[in-house]
């Protein structure tokens, strides 16, 4: 019997047809670890799913990948759901994945942790970036659903606690595919037009799917970029969202956000009453001290007889004046005696005093004192000073004595 000869493509087509007709290979769930994960420009995802026993090529087309709640990564353990068939061109079987979840945890939780880690690494949760809330906000902007019970609770609490604050409601959808974009746009709009001094962004409680809009990266970055301080008020006390980490303050509930946003008018009144009492007490104490001082001063003699207060000072002044004059006269006498003594000494040393004893001083024509006979020449005119005047003489001869 002649053997049937088949082409490679025919064999691949036969295997593909066989596998496609097997219901056990359709809509199956496969557990494994992701490796060689790649996303092509077309939007299709290609990767290998492996475990200790083997490996399987997988493809997830763009239409299915769009529904993913988390970002698949190499080394991540997942459960992929899809159909196994043969890719005829390569003659290799692969799993066509329709959906996948993280093994052991939900895909939403995985997406939450991934975004949290990413934004934390980029500094969006840094406490240094958080802005202080205004103590007495003039206007509060509330970004939430206008149909929810949360907005009515917040308005009621704000009116009760601090009616001086104006409230602006920026209604948005708080769940669904359109919600993140609307919330982020409302935050940007409030900042662009400076609509408020403080923003409250949030909604009432719900499932993780209901709250997912507040785990969106667009909302997180809008809160981070907000120049207006933001309070995140999402769900109930146990609920934690990415918005809570980025916001300047996290509130346990929307009602708690309203309480944190404004002071309590009753507490303010009590504080003002306390301050008023303290001021009154301080004023009364000051008045009492001033009155006591006034009474003390009013009994001082100077106020009853102003001139009498000057009499002791006048006597003191006269005594000081007498002492000053006495000291001055004594000083003048000492100086006079000193002057006379110094004059006598000076007179004794004066050249004129020597002249009275018969001596004379000769000076040349240029006025210099002649100290030697050699300093004059015959015929030179000299001046001789005696005790009572001067004599002009003509030098006949100058002789120097020789012992």
C-alpha cells in the first residue's frame, strides 16, 4: 500500500484542527510563571508561561490586554485563561490568553501594589511635598458625585461646624471607566481658576472595584500637581487608596474629611470666651496695679508741695558750689606758687641775668654769636650786647689767648 505523503503545513493544520476540536483545550486555566514578557507596538503581549516541568508560549491580543487591571512582569506567578491551539506557520502550539490574574491575590490588588511602588519611587508620597491645610478656609471645593450620600453628609457637617465657609461642588462620576479622567480634570480646573482654598476629593464606601477610580494614576498625579491642599476622603476607615497616599491629608470617611477641613464653631466660641475672660482678668489686674501706684504717688510730698522738694536739692547745690570754689582757689594758689618758683629758676638761667654781672655777648653781622676770636676779621662790624643795651663796634684785631 502506497504511503500518503503530507506537507508540513498539512500536518500543522491537522494538529490544529484536532486540538481545536478538543473541549479540554478550550477555555482552560493555566498556572505558571511569566518569562520573556514583551509588548509589541501592535499592542499584543507575548510571553512564556513556565513551571518546573515545562514551558508554554503564550499570546494575549490587544483587545484582551486592554482589560488587564495590573501590569504583567517577568517572574510574576499568574493564572492565565484561554485556549491552546497550534500556530500553523511555526508549527508550535501556544496558549491564546483571554484573561489573567495574579496567582494567590486579585489582579486589582496587584495593580494597586504596582502603582503604589511606582509612585512612591517617584516621590509622590514624600511628606516634604505635603502642604498644610488652611486653618480657616474661606471656600472649600468638594469633588465627588452630586447624587451620593457622602456629599450631603459633608455639606451638613460643614454648615454645622463652620458656616462661614463657602462650599463649591464640582460634580464628577466616582466609578466607571470615565471617572478617573473626570476627577483629574476637576482637580486641574479648580486649581486653574483658584476656586477654593481647600479641596475634598472622595466618595462613600464600596467594593474595591467601586473605589478603583481613586487608584488611578491620572488622579494621583492631579492631586500631586494641585497647588490647593487636598484631603482624600474615600470609602470607610479600612479602605486605603492611592489618592490617600498622595493627598496632603487622608480622612477616614467623607464625614471625617468635613470635620478635618474646618474648625468647630462651638470650640471657637469657647476659645474666644476663654480669651475674653483672660483679657478681662489681665485688664482688671493691670487697673488694680495702676490704681495702687496712683494712690502711692498721690501721697508723695512732692505732689502736695512741689517747691518743698527742691529745698534739699538747693542746699546740696549750694554746698557743692562752695566746695567747688574752695577747691578752685586752692588749685589757683598752688599753681601761682609753682609759677613763681619756675620763673625764679628761669630768671636764674637767663643770659640777661649774666649780663647784669658785667658780661657781654658779641654777635656778628649775620647775627650769629661770636664764641671765638678766630671768628672775626679786622674791619668787621660786630654788635656787643650789655645789660642795658647794645654797642656797635669795628674790629681792629682779633687775638686768641694761648696758655
